[in-house]
């Protein structure tokens, strides 16, 4: 049982990394990775939201939609649940750390539209995950997202000082780097 | 007896980029010789294709970017990239395979980032991974040792490498593999052990010449040895291989002394290099033992290249005269 959970976590963090293998959540990955500090803030906010959202959406699905026979409404209801969780996180961050709130700026509400969040909620249902598995899968997805976001941010700070040819400056070289990182992550194939 | 009193300044000529690169080229010679001795002249053929192509691509990009040709071509960095990739590729690789690899290494992995000194990923390893994922059939045909072909012990000119055999083995004890499988030698693979020892010798020469510090190679080799010792079960059919087997198999020594010591793509501080090397050793063992690929040096190196700036951020050395400081993070933001 414990081994299953560990494999699920490794799978979500490394083997099926949401950003570099499944290509979900690319907007914050490119948008918030210019500075390491912002990236760390965004990662913790996303980790919190993703874990909570995958738990809440699982509960909504199993306790509300299934008993009422409304499974076909899951996408729209998950979006609603995620929006509520993000709003809640935003309020918490605003009260506890105004500075982080300012740094994250528009990206905090944008977690709502982070496709990784909705992706995890829907994948949990598709894969018939139990409650515990859903929570772990959400957390693992967020940990994988945070890992690559933070590493990518540190790398982009270095790239900002590189003598990149003009046509490739900024987002272009960022995308190329992300592509090379995605190649490197293919090495984890087969671990689970 | 008097001590010779030489007045200051005691300036001495620092190592230039070209000198370092020439030393590295010199140090690869024993390894190349061992590869040719045991696996035929395929590696030399790779080298003959790779080096001119690398210079050609380098010259084209420099021309496009309007940089002085002679200055940049004279630093030998393109040649080193070509040599490292030619060694890593299977002997007798087709010309187009080498060409695609060199093109990717020089143009995308090196010059799109601004050329030597700016590339975050090791160009040769980027090319290797691109080729391995795009052309798995061509990339997994390693030549069989010459002695086996000559003695007629096997049919054909390629065979599975010992790492591959061990990975797919689930019926024979490791001792039986060594006794019966013709691809195995005394400590590791037939030929492979000498290839690795030759690269070790070349690496020690570079270490003696102070081309790099000992931190990254020692950390990588000891973490690989520790991991394989920890999971070594005495040689059952499900064994992951002994530490000696791992240290002398595949690209271990080549990687430890010629790939992860690249000053541009590795961590900068000595402490950072210890972390960097140790994590490469760990990833190498994890992918070798449980992943899809029999050898994983290129993947492990790329993954840690990716993490190197982050490691640097948290292993900044203390400035002399100052107290150790936490990395510059805004504590009030958390």
C-alpha cells in the first residue's frame, strides 16, 4: 500500500511530470519563471491550491455529482470548485503576506486557469483514484510543477546574462530550454 | 645554503581556453585507443566525420553572427565537443547520425545560447539524448568486442552491452553471467573495464594538470558506488550489479572525468560541485537500475545541468572576512 503511494508520487513528480512530460500548466511555467523568488512564491501557492483543489473536486464528484447522477457536469463544477479554492488562497495570502501578494500579482488569480489544476482534478476521476490517492496525486503534480518551475527560474536568471542572438532573446530561448529539459525528463521513462 | 629570494609579483601564465581544451583532447587519447583496440576502428571513423563537421558548423554560425573566425575556431572547443560526441556514439555510426548530432550540439545547444561559456547544457550530451530518443535503433547498436568476432563466439558485429544484459537478466545468477556470457570480462564487460580504466587514467592526468578540481568526479563515483553497494544483493538473478561492475561499465569514467567536469555547465563552487556530482551518481544508478535505459549518463548530466544554477544559488561560498550568509532571499515575503 505504502509502496503504491510512493510509486504514485514518483510518477506524478518525475515520470509523468505535468509540465515537461504532459505539457500542462505551461503559462505560469513561462510567465512566472523570470525571477527565482517569484517562482518559489508561485510554487508554494500552486502546491497549496492544487492539493486542496484535487481533494475538493474529488469530494464534489463522489458525494455530490455521483449520487445525483450528474457526472456529465464534472468539468464545469470542477472549474467552480477550483475558482473557490483560488479565491480562498488569495485571501489567505493577502492577509498573511502582502508582499508575496504584490509579487505574485495577476498570477495568483491566474492559478484558476492553470490547466494543470483542472487536469489533475479530471485525471483523478479518469484513473479512479481513491480519496488518499487523489490528494497524493494532486500534491505530487504540484511538487513536480514546483520543482521544474524553481529550477527553470534559476536557469533563466543565468540566461538573462547570456549573449543570446537577438532573435532568440527572452521567451524564445526559454522555450528552447524547456524543450531540452523535457528531453532530459524522458530519461525517467520506465521508472514506474 | 640560502633560499632564493625572488621578488614579487609572482605572475605566471594562466591556462588559456585553448590550452585547457588541448589538454582535454590529449587526455581522451588513452580512452580512444582502448575503444579502438577492443571494438574496432568505428570510433576513429566517428571522430573523422565529427571533427570536420563540427568545425564547419562552428564556422557557419560564427559567420552568421559576424564573429572573428580564427579566434573562436582556435579555442578548440568545437573539436572537444565533436570528440566527446564521437566517443559516446556507437562505433560505425552512419554519417547522417553523426551529422545530425554535431549540428544539434554546435548550433542549438551551444550557439543559440551565445556560444562557449553561456551554454547551460553540455552540447555533446544534448546531441546524444536527441539522437537516442529520435533514432533508438541506430543508437543502441554497440559493436561487439573484436576478440569475440574473430574467435567466432558470436554471429554478427553488434551485441547487447553488459549493462543491457544485466538489466534484462532475470534468470541467471550474476556469477553465471560472468562465467557463460561472452560479453562479460573479469570485473565488468569484456573490453569495457579497460576502456573505463583508460578514461580514468586520462582523467587523473587532467586532475594532475589542475584542469578541474576533484570534487565532482569523486562525488559522482562515490555516490554511484554507494548506491550500487546499498542495492547489491550478492549477485542474485535480480541483482542490480556490484559497485565494481557499475564503476567500470558503460560511460561511468568517461562521464566522471570528461563530461561532468565541464566548467560551463556544472556548478561553480566546490561545495556545489560535490552536490552536483553526487546527484549525477544517484540519478545514473536510479535510471540504470529501474529506468528504461541501460546506461543513463547523458540523462543524468542533462538533468543536473538543469539544476546547476539552482545548486549554485544555495551553495554560494562565504566571502573572505564575512560571516556565512543565507542566499539573498527576502525573508519577509514568506
